């Protein structure tokens, strides 16, 4: 492959990772294994190079859009595998098949990336909770079975080889770093707030009675999910038993303020 071909190929690869106006002669030269002045001679000027890069990104607008998601997915694997202390942006970039510069463009530091990953991981629950939870509560007499399905979905939705349980454990243990602790606290506060809002919506629609603070229900639900997630690290087989979630639902359902609940009969006094 000639130097010109290497330069074009390197520039095209970078265009899938960075906005066209963030790519420099030096970036392309480093990726192509040539001096930056060779890149300038090839394109003529920075403006010409960026016009060419912009045309590539216009042909594939989804490529750049997916970059942040790819970095977060790679970061989940790296942090779960190496822990917070052993992970680095270089390892994340290598796992994602990107340059370190591409990772730095989206995240300024390891703690910044870890904080974003923490928020992303906890917020993914809300992609399931509103729809599945509402469907469960609308099942009338079968609502308890729907609640069991909701618990199983929120706790066991990851495939067997998923890094999610270990990653959640890493979120907790890495909180000794003050920056990570602040990020975890903020993410947890947001997930409780957003879960509370979902539950308040169910109460407004008369799917749940409104005599319990929705934030209390949100804390109970999240504590259950997080506890089971940690437990799955210790004994994955026991935490995946088919009978587990129906029994948990049966145990919890009588105490939840659901619309169909009835007061337990009081013992007769002698």
C-alpha cells in the first residue's frame, strides 16, 4: 500500500471515530505511520482534508453517533475484568477498537468515563421498568405473577456472560475514590428520583394506592434489585432458580400498596 493509500485509509478510519473538525494532520499521520507534513501535502490544506472527511461522515451519519455507546460497552467489559484501579483509557480504547484520542474526545478522564458508565448502567433499568411494570399492574388478579416477571426482568435480563453484576459490584467498591463516590451518589439519586416518578404515575392512574410515599417504594425496589445483583455474583445458580421470583413476589405483594390488596382478617378475641 502506498503512502497516499495509507493516509486515505487512516483518515477514513478516524472519521468513524471523531467529528471531521476534530481530526488533525498529526492524528492522520500517526495512524498512517507518516509525518504530518506528508498528510498536508496529500490533502493540500486542512480545509480540503476536512471537507473530504465531512463527505465521508455524511455518507454514514450513524458511525459517529454510535461511538459513545461503543466506548461505554467496552468500558463495562474492561472495568468488570480489571477493576477500577487496573483499568485505563488505553485498555478501553483497545477493547473498543479505537484510538485513545477517540476515547478522550468523549471522556476527559478515567473517573469521568466511569461516572458516565455508572449513570448509564443504572438508567438502563428505566428502559424496562415503566412499560413492564405498568403491564404487570394492569393484569388484575394476575398482577402478582406480573410483578414476579418484572423482578426477573430487572435482575436477570443480562446474558450469562454479561459483565453487569461484576460491574455493579465495582461501582460500589470503587466509591472509595471521592470523584467516583460523588458520581455514584448522583447516579443513585437520579435513579431513585426517576423510579419514584414512574411509581407516582402508577398511583395517579389508580394502579397503586397513594398511601405510601413513592420514593419509599422506589428505595425498596432498587434495594431489592441491587441486593439480588450482588447475590448473583456469589451464587448465580441459586439466584436464577425458576421458583425464586414468584416466591419473592408472593412475599412482597401482600405488603405492597396495590389496588387489589385487602386487609388481612384480624384474629378474633376470646
